[in-house]
């Protein structure tokens, strides 16, 4: 039910600095205007992060892609 969600459970396989960069990009504007985060409670102690795409204007998506590219390429 609801929008199709995609698990982000492979984030824990990334090196810590790359994982932090990914989390920063997806939780900051303008990306967070259309890429939403939630989680699935797999067990009392284990949460699986999920993401889904909300409707957004094309200009917001283009801006998000440009900002993510600039953020990643300036390290």
C-alpha cells in the first residue's frame, strides 16, 4: 500500500565517509523535497531504512541532481 519503497539496507556496506555523504545528500534540500525516507521495523532492535519518490517539479529534480553532483565532486 502506498508508494513503492526501496530498501537502503546496503548503506551499511559502504565505507563510513561515503555512507555519510549519501545520507547528507538525500536528507538535504532540494533532494529531500522529492526523495523521502522512512524505515521498516524488522525486529525490536533492527530498522531497515527505506526511500520512496514523492511527486516533485522537474526543476526541483534538476536542481537536486546538480547539487548532488557538485557535493560529490568537490571532495
